[in-house]
C-alpha cells in the first residue's frame, strides 16, 4: 500500500505538510527527528490524515493534487 498523509505542526498549527510513503509511522518519526529539510523547522508533527492507495501512481497523483490550490481547498474543507 501507498499512503498519502497530512501532518500538522504541534508548534504552529497553521503549518501542514502533505507527503506520500509506504510506512507512515516511520515517515512521521523521520519528520519529528528533523530528517526532512522541509519540515525540520516546525517540528514536532502530529498525524492528521492518512489515505491508502493500492496503486503507487494514483497515490502520487493525489499527493500532487493536494498540493495545488484546489487540492489545498479540498483538504482544508474535508480534512
């Protein structure tokens, strides 16, 4: 399975990050350990949403969509 996940900064609740992975718990630990330059300044993070996909291509496509303007609005309304 491939998972699209949304995490929210505990330090600054206006900060969210969207990513894709096969192991959500391991990826969250990496974000909280400062292992990603995009999220290290706003750690610690908490898991907000996980969406599973059997197809890797569809997971990456959905992640890209959520990072667009309309996808951001969709996520804000539904998650």
